[in-house]
C-alpha cells in the first residue's frame, strides 16, 4: 500500500478506478540522420500524423450524440490544425534540409506556430496556441510510441472514475460538471486555484499539488482519494478499503444532519440576520444554489461561459445564460464582469509567457483593453437586469481611474440599449471586488463611488502575500489569517460601513466554517460561497452570539503571532 500527500479539497472520500489523463512533459530528442535515412524519417513523421488523425476520429466517434456541441468541436479544431502547412508539410521539409529527426523538426515548427498565436492581439486567437500544443503533443506521443492514456477523454469515459492528471486547467475542470467523475488528483496546483474551487463546486474530493501522481498511479488501478487529509492511497487491502468506506458513510451522515438546517434562517443567537449567498460558475449551478437555500447569487463567475469554445459567446447567448440565473433566483444576482487571464484561459493550459500573468492583462484590465469583448457582456448583463434584481461587480480593480473607465463604458452601453429600445434597470447597482491590496487600502475611496464592495480573498491573499495561488511550492505561505490580510479585510468592512454600503465576502474564506465567527466578529454580514459550503457556515451562524465576537476579533487583530492567532481562532469557534 502506498499513500501520497498533497493539498486536499472537499471533505469526502472517493474510491474508484484511476483514469490517468496526462503524463508529465517528455523530453523531445534531437539527433542527426544520414541522407539515406531521409525517406524513412519522413515516412515515420507521416505515419505519426495519420495515427493522430485516426485516434481523433476514434474519440469523435465515441462522443455520445447528446453530448454538448463543444465536446465535438475541439476535435474538429484539432483535425483542421493537422492540415496546417506548418504541421503537415514544413517538418518534412526540415527533415530533408537539416537532416534532423522528425520529433525535432516538428518541435521547431510547432514552436513557431505557438509563438505566432501568442503574439496575436485577439485573446481567442491567442489561446489557439493551447490547441497547437495539444495536437503536436499527440503527434510527438505517436512518434515516441508513448502509450496513449488519452489527454482528451470523451465524456462517457470518465464516468465513475478518479481522474489523475499532471495539471488541470479551470477550462478542463469545468467540463467535469457534466460528467459523473468521483474525484481528481493533480501533480500541480494549489488549494485556492480555480481548479480547486471547481472541485468544491463539483462536490467531489480532490487532491492537488501531489507531485508524482501521474508517475506513481497506474491507469485503471483502484485508488482512494481522501479530500480532508489530502491523501491518495494505492494498493489498499480489503481492511483499509472497509475503513475508508465507513468514513465515507460518516461524511454522508454528517451531510444529512447539516441538510436538516436547510430551511433555517441564518440568524445569530442574539437575533442578528446574516445573508448567505451562492457563488456560481454556470447556469446549471443554480440547482445547487437553490437546494442549499442560498438567498441570492453573490458571485456569478461569467468567464466560464467563455471557456472551451472557439468564439466568445454572443451578446444573445450571454443574455440567455444570465436570464436563466436571474429567473431562477428570485432575489438578487451579482454578475461579475469577465475575469479572464492568469489561470483562467479560454482554452485551458497555462500561459507560457515568462511575465507573470496574475499581474498582467487580467480581469477588468483585459475588458478595458478589449471593448469588443466587454461591451457585448455589459449589454447582456444590463438586458438581464430588466428581468429581476441584478448587480454588476467588477473584478480586480486597483485604481479609481479604472472605475471611471468602467462607468463610462456602462454609460455608453446604456445609451446603446436606449437607442435599441431595450429595457434594463437604469439604477443597476455597480460594485467592485476588493482583491488587490491597493483597493483594500483605498476602500474608503472606492466605497464613495460604488454601490457595494465584495472582498475576493483568494486574490487578496495572493497579492498581499505575493504567493501565486496556483503554485503549490509556495502554498504553505497562503494564509487567510495573516495579520496583513485580516487588516485589509477589516479596512474594507469598515469602509463599507462608514459609506453605508453593503460589503460581501465571496472568496473561499467566506465558505470556510473555521473563519465564520471571526468574520462575524469583524463585522461581516454577507457571505457568498460555493453552495455546498452553506450548511456548515449556517450552523456556525446559528451557534454564534454577536455580543461576544467583536472583542475576540479585536484581540486577534491586535496579535502579530501566527500560531497565537490560529489558537485564538480555534477557541473562538467554540463561542
Ligand atoms: C477571489 O479572488 O476571491 C474571487 C472570489 O475571485 P476568483 O476566485 O474567481 O478569482
Ligand atoms: Mg479573484
């Protein structure tokens, strides 16, 4: 039996057969060939192309007829790319001219193609580089005779399996929403990466940042994923499997107990009302939001509508997605404008740009830079506001100047809609996410101009402590209780209070029941989280007495010692 540890997500246990999706990057060999070997080397290259074509058609034929159209369209894109002269013809030319091996010739041209896409202005075309990488790595696998464990599984193949992958992008993970997978394990990644956030919303246990997962876990072997301990167990005997089955049953029992609180109002023992809202990624998540009795949508991460497709969704398509959410949630829906960039790329994969994408053209910066992407979204959101209470929240604000530009764009969009005779809420509330320390420090300035603030702790912690949230090597430093983080949260809550506007928290910290009482003590009254976290947070609220919490919170805020803070937060949980 072998147990490996990483960062756990979710409290559950999954027991199932492994589906190994990706191997770690392989070394591409480089060697010279004799002139007499040119013919056989070119043949070898062409056979690898043909094998790749056959494999793609095979995957296509296995996709069920009722699968979403996107599941087929990526195969069509790959088949088209196989016909690109830089992939189909140029490598053969290079083999002839440079007398080099096929793998190296292919690498040279695929790199040129990746670089070409990478330089493009249009974010959709830029993301095509990930398709080039996918397709060329398939050809390389065929050249190197690497057994195909499939890098792109069709939906049915993953049903009931534990997915093991070197890395999963949010774009990959969001596709799991339609597939009944049991759990997943990745070599890379941190617990607040978007991939991990999606695992939580899928209600499946996962372990990320488990280096060597793809090396040690064999395709098809039975594995246990323990989300709470962040462990994966291989080669377990019946006795161990039984113990895990018992724990699985315990987790289910506990969940049922919490479900009994479903209809209770989130009110503290001393009668203070708290709001519990849901974070959603796709309209389908509304089922979970309604089941957990969320009192509204506090964060609709619209960027997921833009992933796994070749073109951005049209205004009409976006309007239809936003309307579905608004119609299903009678209370307020907060739609966040596009937060693409950093780890959320339209076609998955990580940016290989050597500059740090988390500090680059992301979120509101990207939207202001690409009005062609931003305006249709604003029109769609505004139109949805005619159907029910909608608020707009803008991600990653760092200066008031950006806010001015956003206001201008919204004003222009409203005018366009008036001209078109479309209905919308003229008074639609506009809020800002506080996720950059600059915004938290100036929260009072932002609060004067906005209708509400929403604290995005995932990014706020990343940027305050200078820790990339997807980099597991620095993950041990990721600390929601760091005094600097707590002070920025407090500054924001107080600024909102002073300006008389609501302050929500929608980062993962809001859904972590260990921090509920501390946040209540700091003055937070609106929490937005993955719907699965609502019952546990609600239980803490029902137990809490707000008359006792602010003093404790103040003591914690005044303490600079991390261990003492942790002990005090644990003690506070019992209040
Ligand atoms: C956050 O940063 O806390 C947040 C809610 O936004 P996201 O996780 O989508 O970056
Ligand atoms: Mg964020």
